[in-house]
């Protein structure tokens, strides 16, 4: 074993062999997939849980396009929970816990709530739970002071509906009365929910949007394995997170296995659990036995990762994906390929190798919705991007959680810098999915299951890589 040298390959080492195809139109290609055992996506793309890639704004854009964003853990528990709540409230056909204030709350407090929660209105509910009014942005528009109370400025005549109303009937009421908010009440007038015109229209006009069973946008959140893991996970689940990702650089670690077992014991089947990162069959089997619903694969392939250079450890990404998929297939555990994707060709090869979805970092870090800082350098636009094991990210985490390390100097395993500004997330996702659809058509595949089944790779030389790129033109 110790004398053996295995061969590992990555995306640029291979090409997919074209097959006889009956796919005449890319419109018939279905890109639906599984993120985890119980969560489905309409496009196989996950935004990386990195602090310059995914916060609430990116997660919302991802879900609206049919994918999902995993909100990073380099935040206080309260801030990460707030980010999840923003996504879950962003587009919600039925809001079960609408924001509300009491009749005696001041405009100062109400304005603060509206700004913090990024909403345009709040319900005014009395101590009995009954609806007394609604305060919208229009009600506040010409109120200069902050001392008035809610009952002095609220709209008192509010159109309501039964909590059993159908989507179509709710839309009809909103249209009839030219209103945008429809509070739902029970038989005695207590507020039990809220529907909004914007969310109903979005729901009906965008069938690709990835939503939970209650019509809310999907959102995931990452946790570590340190002391606050369980508290963080409990609050994230309460806030509505659809999946918890146990995120550690080396996922084949006893602390990760213990964390997965504990989360499974506490939550049962209430929440899906994904763990990573891993790169071997053995790691996959151990984590599946611990109770995961999905696995994240990739040791060192990321654009901002230097793990392989610093430690000499890792497996080229295509081989890692294939090895893990070999172990997970009989358990029907989906695999997320994390890292190394530079273009839609790499993206397609990761899925052809057996991954159910692909986690994207650097390509999305340059988007409008990413939280990284916007940079203009000599007339060219960029955004700031960093690996989560970089010096800068480590300093930030130490500031947030007060960690002082374990007494040993840690060598950074990540880089930081800038990536080209790419515009809106939807544009990047559109191009990736368009490339995937073309790849699937070349292999005669109408869905991702057929794509994997039909996939056959051929090794290419350096000359083959050169030939694959534009050449001989100026």
C-alpha cells in the first residue's frame, strides 16, 4: 500500500465522448436533481458557504433561479440566523408568522423593524391576537416624527380572508380590492398568516424557483464542530433552514462524525444534514453510517485554496468525485462536487462523473449579490474574494467567536484577492446551465441520470488541451 502510487485526474485531463443523440431541442432537457435525500433543486448548483460568496442576498438569488445558497458560518449565531430568516421571508406564498407590532409601539421602533427585516409593512395586533390594523410604507411616508404610536397612523380598515383560502381566491381578492397584503384570520379574528401579491405573482410566474413545502425559498446554513455547534444548529433550524451543512476542511474527522451523530439524534428526520469536505470512499462510508443525507466532496481544488500546496494532501477533483460516488450509489446519498469549476465544461464533467450538484465559489464571488467588497482598479471592476482558510478569514473568525487557537501556529491554507465582476447571479447561472444542457445534448441525455449513465471520459494530452482552446486566430 505504501509503495503504490495511484493516478488522479481532474477536469482538464479529460473530455466527454459524444454519443448518438435524439435530443433535438435543449428545451426538453430536465436539470432537476437532489441536493440531499429529501431536498430537490431545479438546477444542480449550490453557492459556496464562504463569507465573500453567500449571505442572504446570494441565497435568495440562488433559490429564485432554482438552486440553493448555503449561508456561511463566519458570523455570530444571531447574525447567521437573521440571514436565514431574511431568505425565508423574502418570497413566501403563505407567511405563517408575519411581522407584527402592538398598537402602543412607536414609529421609531416600527421603522427600525421594517429596516432590519427588509419589509414594506407590519401588522398591528392587539393583546388578544386579533388584527387591529396594518402599517405600510405609504402610512409612514409623510410621518416626519418618531413619537407617534402605531394606532395613531395605522390603516384600520383591513381586508382579511380565512386561513383556509386557496391561492387563486387570494389572488382574486387582492386584485378586486387593489391591495398588496392579505392577512389571514381564524374564526375568532386572530391572525394566523399573511399572503402578499408580490409573492403570489412570483410563485405563479417562476416555476423554476426552489421552494420548501410551505412555499418559502430554500436556504441552507453551515455550522462547524466547536462548542457552539448545537446551539447554532438549533437556532438555524428554528429560523427555517432547510439543510445544515457540517463544514470542516477535513470532513473525515472523528469530531465531524460525532457532530453528525449528535445532530441526527437531536433533530431526527426534521432536517437534512450534509457533511464535508471529503475525497475518499472510506470517508463517505463513515459519514453515511453516522447519518448524513448528503456529502460534500473536494480537498484542495478551490480557486482560493492552497491546501495541496501547503500540506501536500488532496485528490484531484474528478477522481475524488468518482471514488465517493462509487461508495454512495447503493445508499442513494447525493454528492456535491465542491471546487475546481472554472467554466461550464468543468461543471458538466463534475455532474457526468456522478455528482448530483456542484458547489460554486469564485464564479459567484464576482456577482452583484455576493457580499464581497466591490473594487474598481484602473477602470476595471472586481470583487474581493478569499478562501476560508486564508489569513484574513482566520482573523475575522477569531474576532467573531473570540477563539484564540490551540497554541500552535497555523499556516493558512487559502488565498485572498479579487475576481472579475460578473454582473447578476442569474446571468452566471444561466450560462452554466446553458453549457450543461448543451453537454447533455451531445451525450443524448434528457436528464441528469441519463447524463451520468451515458458519460464516458477520454484522457487528453497537453496538446489535446491546447487544441480544445481557441488558437491560431488573432
